[in-house]
C-alpha cells in the first residue's frame, strides 16, 4: 500500500450520514477531494465513474481534484461538467458506470461544498457500511499503487438522453396552454431546463415560460438557492403575480428539489405536493405502493387510502428513500422537503419530473394548482418545518416526550420522535446534514389548534 504524499487529517468531518458536506478550507479542500475520489474508486472497485458539478465557484477545482483521484485509481471518468445531481444519477446508469459523483453543496451557504455519491445502477451507498469504508480509506490514505489506464472524457451528449427520459414521464397530448414562471436561483438548473424547454417546444407543448434568476452564477447574487426558506419565497411569489403565471416553479442549487407556487403566488408546502403526485401515480397505476417520510403524513396517507394504494414509510434522506423504492417496487416516493423519487428514474430523485407531472394534471383536470390542493390544505393544516438550534438535542426531545407521551395514541421512532393524538400529530428529528432540531406539527382541520400546539411544543423544546 502507498501513502499519500499529503498527510491526511485524523478525521474527515465532511462525511455525513449519506453524503459529503463541509466548510471550504476547514473541512473540505482539493487534497481531501482527491483522496475521496481515490477512496471511492477503490472501495467500489470502480472502472468507470460519472462526474458532475454545480455552479459554485469552488466546484470546478474540487471536481478536477476528484477526477485526479479517480484517474490515479485507473478509472475512466465521464465528465458531465455543469450538471444537476439527477443528471449524474441518470448518466451513471445510462453509461453503465460503476458509480457517480456530483460535486455540490446544494442549498448550503456559499462557503460550503460537498459531494453526492451513488454506486452501480445509481443505487445509494449503504450509510452503515460503504460510506464508512470510503471515509476510513480517505482518512488513512493507505491507497493501492496507482493504476494505469485512467482517463477523462467529456460527455455533453448525455443531456439529450436525459431529456428524453424525463419527457417519457409526461403525456404531451394531455398538456394545455400554461404560463409558467421558473426560478433557477442562479444555480445549475438553467441550462438543463432550457434543454427540456426546447424539446417540449419541438413536441408541441403549449407552454409559455418566464425565467427568473436563470443564469448559473456561483456568487449567488440573489441569495443561496433554497426556496424552502420563507425569506427566499417572495421573489418567486411576486414574479408569478407580475407574469400572471398559472404556476411557479423554483429549484435549489443542484435542482434535485422542486418547489411550487400557485397562480396567486402562494407557496405550496412539500407534503401537499407529495399527496398530489401520489394521486397522479395511483391514477396511472392503481394499487401501487407510494413511499413517504414520517414527518408530515396524514394528507398523503389519506390520498393513498382513498385511491386504493399502499403506503410505505421510509426514513428521511435520499439514501433511505432510494433503498425503500428498490425494496418495495414503489412507483413513487416523496419527502416533504421536496425530494421526489421515481421508480422509472433509477429509483432516484428528480427536480424536473415533478413540475411536468403537475402541469399534466392541470391539463387533464382543467383545475388550477390552487384548486387541486384546496381540500388538502383545509383538511390537514400543517406548520411547515420549524428549525431550532438547541444546546442539547437529546434533552430537548426528552422534554417533549415526557410532557406529551402519556396522551399519545401512537408513538413512532422510525425517524426521530413522532407522537400521534386524536386530532394532531408532532414529529421531532435531528437534521442529518445540519446542527438543527426540526419540528413539524399537523392537525385534522384545525388551524387554530395547529398554532396552539406549535406554541406548546416550542416552549418544551426551549426548556419552558
């Protein structure tokens, strides 16, 4: 075994539960990226790996560093250049690669970067075995001797094949004229969206698009692209109103999450989108299995039950959801955080497929997005995810449990702590990627009770 000429750190804290995220120059830099590429190749015994990157200013050099590590391990690197995470997922299977790496920090602050990793067939890497093995090898840098035969080739033609796959999910004949406002947040989505829009136009799709913050810009002049943050939503909301759009769509930095706004500019919480897409797929495939996360679930489970489908819970996080789809054969899975997974897209998440399916549903039903969601919003009000920075997450959860557990009808510990009562439900979980405690509350048709319960649980979290 040969030792890396650069002394490795004793611990690589950029490794998280199922991906890599870290502060630049502190937890992640180019030498570390090279070691990660080398460790990825050796752990997977990879001969061919797909590589892509988002538009962060640091991503070009980090991707080059990853490629150096892969090439040193004798790997053929298929370089997509600027591309979304889902394009790496697609290309990994499309090119018959042994794995794929997207250099991205998604929605993290500008001084962060990271990587999302998949194996052969775009399968998630086991967070209990494979990810620790990659980490341990990257930390020790006890690599095998360098191998000949490593190479790098650019593959821009892959995008056309990806566009064809995405468009296979929608029936063009069912689409009706729509004005759609799209906000790429100056992330990686713009060029990929343009390729989809061109293909749709060639097929006769009657869409009129309005583009906002469309050009990739790693300086993020309009803020970090994370439409889930309330302070980031007014820009899209106002643009929808000004454009008199029927629908607004916004993406995060690597566009594997897709967010919606109705024609009035109202943001649509992710759990309602999960219910809507469950309806779409159960119409197409009656009796199918739908995977959902346990944070906010009552509306989704009501939709699935009403349409005769099978509901299946999975832990929050893309690795767990991909595994659940593969194990159950579910046609679709959705997280309230706006990750949407599709069996026929390598059981992976896509931020481009959801808005096409919603546009198709609007075309088929003749209803606006607001009309499609009105009943769900009324029947199952929810708080949206509320984040807390607390000194001791375990102690905060214990306070909530001690105060409320005696009255709970159901206790679920699949992902954090979920307590269900007659007319409300609460979920508390620690973030997998950030030092946060996340709270979600939902009720059955009781918006006033929702506010009261949020206040009650907040006081318990904060030690009151």
